[in-house]
C-alpha cells in the first residue's frame, strides 16, 4: 500500500497480484467444500475460450497432474462453459461432479463471503 497525504491506495502490482490470486483462491475454497472425487478422470470447468490465458493455464495444470501421477489421473478441461454457467459450475464443484474449475470472484461471494473483498470498489 502507498500512503500519500493520508490517503491509502493499492499499488498497481498488488492489484494485479490480487487479480491473479483470486481465481486460485476460489478454486482452493471450492475444493475444500467439494466431495472427494472417486474417478481417476478429473473434470475441469472453464468459462473462457480455447487459447485464452486462463484456458492455457488450466490445460497446463491438467498436463502436469497427468504427468505427476504417471497417468493415474487424467484431467480434462471443458472450456467455453459447455458444462453450464458459473453458478452451475460452482454447484457441480461443491457436489463433486467437477474436480477443478476457474471462477470469477463475483459468484463466489454467496458461498465464501470472504471473497467479496475482491469485489470492493477501487481495488482494480
């Protein structure tokens, strides 16, 4: 935080870090509530199209999981919200139908109230 004339504002770097951290925190929060998945095939949800940075990151995550588990776990990322909108995907993750996902913070607020901090004005 920078202070200037008794005014506090978030630095651009911290704001950028918060935006990057937010999807990760949301996935971790949902996984804490999700039922354990029994299948070796993991299903992942993503609202973004192919080639979008979040999509690329999730696909790299899936590849790393498959590699680190020697193929015992095979994650598949479903892009373009083909498995439903964010609210549907959040519910599917909570119920164990999805194993991982990338959400915006807005829909997370009713489930994990602490994530509402990312929706406060003037943080972006």
